[in-house]
């Protein structure tokens, strides 16, 4: 949707526009004037404008909580008659650095007063090189301050607070989601954290590990496909009919499974050499500390793409600068320095979310089993630590449910590639007490639903009833992942 985005410099060329780039009518609108005059703690409102449909107001602001911090925020406000009395915070993706107008457009069209932030990393990830204030913003601060300012703007615009506040994010947005639950439990009533990159610094150590291996022993797209197909076949006997041979719905495995996958892939694809086999063992095992052997992160999940599992190395440049060659970063002292610098700000790993639970908060987290960009292991590990902290699965599931989504990759996937609407599920849970159980996942091809299946909260899994020829929930196993060494998950700072 086209919006009015004239800057002061352009507006000055036209006599009919004010210094805010608005028409005289908009410039004199008392509701817009009140928003322009609003005082934001450590921030400045830079624009207040009506969109071209004249059905909502868009507020832009910049927050500067510290020297070296520059956080951009936008808040989109549907007109009062269309407001659903809910505030929605939206997460970002990757290294952020920009505002996603499309997500704001869709959410506000659905009645939400909605806010998002660039997380303080504009114009690109280089903004974080040697700048701890950007590390804090990207890790947690930008999202919280966006929320505080967003609610202040909502209160000023509508004359009342939202009835409920929700946060929804995926990938980096999932990191934002869990940081909110852990650090700022009062911010939101319900949170959805899809494919959550909450274990941030170990995850990027995994990217670097894979990157260094793949630089020395590259794989082609065809070889990647051969390894995926071999994994699907090796794991097929453990799958329900909908998944067998097509995707891996539970990639938890042992060393013998990995060896079977490598052997089958080499049998089917003669281009895979001894060097590829050695590389695959390292890729499937995952990074360990070079001196102590401690677990840094787990390996690439069976049935997911090897080629998708590297890159995203800007965090190392934040710590070491651009002059240090990425292939020379070691998994000993360099990883220790990297962890000490970034982990206390970026990682959302605190299992004590009792304050969020006590105020009635509801949280849903998902991770796809075919996702090699944000693998499932760390989320299982985190959820198990929350269970331990609360003394059992039952008290945790009263407010926090985790779903392993069969065959979902990081955008698409061979299995479920259209995940359920987590925001709707969180809203129903928080507002009506309807706890989610079987959520519907779909596989979409060429814009049409090819098939669908229910997914159940961990540790339950989707089974098959041969008698009824239908899906059913069955008990699944707990844990089954090698925990990350706790020293790589230090306590949060600030």
C-alpha cells in the first residue's frame, strides 16, 4: 500500500505541504499534532503521517538510550473504529537493520496497533563492529524500548491502554520473543516464538564451524540432495506413512545412524569422496571446543540441507573486526573471547520464566525438524531446562508449549511448510483459557494445500492409526540431544 513519505526537503518544494511532509489538513489534525508533541524517553518522534487509505496513522521514532545506540521504530495505528484493542510487537529477521513495512501493513489491517524495530543495526550488520551498545540493542534492548514507546503511543492515540499485548517473531524474532519472556515479563501477555534463534552465540559458532569445513571440502547442490535423500531413507522405518522416505520428522539419532547415512549417500552418489565422508562426520557432530572438547552446539540435523547451514558470520566481525580472516578464527581462545563479549547480551537461555508465568503469560515456541539454519537441538535443551526449573512437564505446559514441526525447514521444507498461526493460538490460550493441543500444519504446493497433519506439543508426536487410517497423538521421547556446555551459556547482563 502506498504511503505518504515526503521528507522535509522534498516538502519544501511544494507550497501545499507542511514541514512534516503532510497536507495542511494533516498538519492541523489535533490527534496527529498530539502525537508529534509526545515526549518519548531517550527518543524522538520523527514523523507522524496518515497512510494513503486514510484509515491509519503511522508514527516513526528514533531511540538513543546510550551513545552509540540508534534504534529505529515504527508504530502503525488503525483508526479507533478498526482497532481490536490489542498491541502487537513484531520481531525482525537475520541481522535486522531495517523496518519490515509489509508485516506492519498486514497486522494493522487486521486491527492491531503494531510496532517493530530495526533492532539498532541499521544500515547493516557492520554497525555492530566493536560497538557493545549495538550488541545490547540487538540482543534485547531495542525490542523492550520499542514496546515501552509503542504502548505510550497507543495510550496517547486511543486514550487507553491495550486490553492485551502480544509479541510474535520468528528466527531472530524468536530470540526477541524469548528475551522478552525472560528479561521483561511485564511487557506481553502472550508470546509466539517461531523457529527461535534464542541460543545465539553457540548457533553462530555452528555457522562458523560449518563454513570452515565447507571451504575446505565444498558440496554441490546435487551432493547435498544425495545426503538428504539418504537420511530420509535411513530414518524411514521410524516414520509414519506420510513422512517415510520423504522427510525426517524426528532427527534425533546416534553415531550408527550417521554412518549409515554417509554409507548410503556414497553408494548412491559416486561423486562423494572420502574427504566428503570425513566432512560429513564433522558437520553432523557439530562444533566442540578445540582444547577441552566441550559441546558448543550440535550438528546439522539429518534430512536437512548442508548448504543452508553456514554464513551469517557478522557476529565474529562484531568482536574481531573485518581484518581477521574468518577461516583463521579458532575454536579455542577465539571462541572464548567471542562468547565472553556477546553471549551475555544475545543469548536468551534463562530457564527461570516464573515471573512471566505468574502474571498469566502464555508462550508457544516451535522449531522445524528439517531446519539446518536454526536446528532443533538447542530448543529441546532449553525446554528441558525449563521443565527442570519448574519441577516437571505439567506446570510448564500450563503456560509454555513447544512444538517440533515435522519436515519444516527455515522457510519451506519437504514436510510441513505452512506452519499454524501461532499468534491466534496464543491469543485463544491467553484470552479464553483454550490451551493449544493439536495444531494443524500444512504442505503447500503451487499455492494449494497438498496435505495437512496435526502436530502435538513436545514430547508428544504425531502417530498413525492403521485401523482408522488417521493421525493420532503418541508419546514421544524426552531429551535426546547433547547439551551445550553451560559455560557457553553465561548469565545475562544488564
